[in-house]
């Protein structure tokens, strides 16, 4: 028997598995995109919304115009793991270990100061957008069973950010990656690992954080 006769059956099996995983993963990501978009709209009840799809089934960018005395617009960026790629997915488990949702609350009124609550080990380096990090007060805190580094310019901002994190976390602090507000851009920001419950809680509470800070 030809010693290479096994190659063709193996290639057929790999091809079938790759094709099946593509359609299954695509359907799974499409379902998650719809669930998360529906959650955003149901919670925010936007006056208008605009979506831009990212890479077909990798996620979306959204803009929601809202009626609020402090927040004028909420922007969302969803990045999903490429579940449709059987060969690439094992690599992504190390480079992108979870789905990501970034929420930006753009404010009408000025926000004082700046503060960041960052999950320990989240970034290798200080993330872009945090300038003059040496000016921040730094301390370690535990929220929802997870360790975070808190950077703040004043005690008021520190208290508001901690209060927000504690209201979101419950016993699932590991789903929170980065919360912040910045006066230079006038935004309140949340980077989370999305679940329907956490998306809803974050979108409901974000405007309240902006309102408390702008007083």
C-alpha cells in the first residue's frame, strides 16, 4: 500500500471540519452581534442609531444619539473572537482571550479631572490616552473579587469611579477591564467583556456617572 494513501482522507476530514466550523462560528457570532445590539438599543432607547459592521462577523461599531441632559451620544465598538476560523482560533485564544466591548459616553458638559480603573495585567504598557502618568495617584484595589490599579488626579474622581465599578461588578469583577473618565476628551469610558446583564448595567449607569462628575 502507498505510504501516502492516508493523506487524502485526512485532508478531506480537515476540509469538512474547517467548513463546518466556519458556518457554526459565523452563526454564533452573528447571533451574539444581534443580541448585544438589541441590548444596547433596548437599554438606551436611542433617538437614532448608526451601525458599521467590522469584517462581516467580527463585530460592529455603533453610534447612538440619546436624549439625556449630560450625555449627547454613546459609541460602542464590539470585537468578537473569530469563532468561524478553526485554524486561527487556537492562536486567538492567546492573543484575544475574550470578546470585547468598548463603550464611550460623550458628554455635553465638562468633566473635571481624570481617573482610570484598570484590571491588573490588562495591558503590558500604559495605554494610549493616559498622558503624564507620573502625575496620577496610584493604588491597588479589589473590586468584585478582581485586582485593579486605580489612577486618579483627585479624590472625588477616584470615589466616583470606584462607586461605578462596585455597582457593576457584583462577583464578576473579572468582566470589567478598564473604566475611566477624562476631561481632555469629555468622555466616560468602559471596556468590558460583554454579557447582556453587564451591557445593560453599564449603559444604564454611565450617564449617572457623567452627571455626578459634572456637578
